């Protein structure tokens, strides 16, 4: 790898960005701008050959897959929906933890034998795989937000969504019913960058791995 080759890391604003900053700091990488106040979408860092690309969480795997970014950090929920094509997933950072759950009103599953359930979610692939594995036919209704509203107004019987504390479900009279999987954020790498910038990528991954193993993010 040439000395002036740039390493581009795709990140999303919010919880993941806040929790990745201490890990990047362990690798001596600090953004020179705050994404919450800056209009820049490509943030320079204190290292002239490292840039941070700020994109929507759901777009991180796509930017990495097509080589617009060499490395990214994305939640497992996003990666399950993306499918992981063109990516390596070498490290679970253990940050931004939550659960992907089936949720609904307390008696919602009791109606499963009566007819075909309607499930509202933005995690279409994950929901389809989960219910197919159970041999249960459902109608998936794709929504992008306010999932908890769907059972309240009769749009859906169940929802599939991320649950952290469960407080939003409780406030709307819903409960978590079944666990689909545990979610945390992972490092992903473009396959070409894995070969062409392997030493630089591995240096970063090894520092992140060591930091994650020695610090607690529970």
C-alpha cells in the first residue's frame, strides 16, 4: 500500500457514531468536525490519510460494498437486510446493542392459528426468514417508522422491530413476544480493500479488537 493511499470509513450519525469515537481514538483517529453541526458529509480526521464518510445507517453496507468506503461500521440488523454481498465482517464491536424482536399486544400470538397474520416492519428480509423458518405464513407490511402504531390502529397484528429498553412498547400497550436475534455493531470491509489495503485495514481492526476485548461496553 502506498503511503498516500486514503482509508475511508463509513459511519452513521447517532448512537453508533457516539460509541465508535472512543474506539477510533484508541487507533489515534479523531474527526476534525462534528457531524451534528457540520454540513460536511466527508469528515477529515487528524490523520491526513483517513476520512470518515457520514451516511444513513442503512446505506453503510452499500457504500462499502461498492468501494466508496473501504471500511464501515453497521448494525447487524442492517447487515441482515443488506445480505452481506461484497463484504467481509471481521469484527463484532459489541456496541449499540439491542434485540430484534417480534412484538405486539399480549394476546397477539394467540390469534396465529385463526388466520394469516399481518406483520409491520422495515426489516422485511429478517421477518420473512424468521416466520418462514417457523413454517408460518404472514403478510409483511413495510413501514419506515412508528411501528408501534400499526397494531393499535389495526394495520398489523405484530411488528418486528429493534427493542432496547422496551419502554416505547410498554407506553403503547405492547410487549416483546419473541426474540429473533441479538444485535450489535460490526466492522465491515470491502473485499477489494481487504486485498489492496490489507495491512492498513488489519492494523485498524487489530487495535479495535484489542480495545473491545480490554474495555467493557455492557
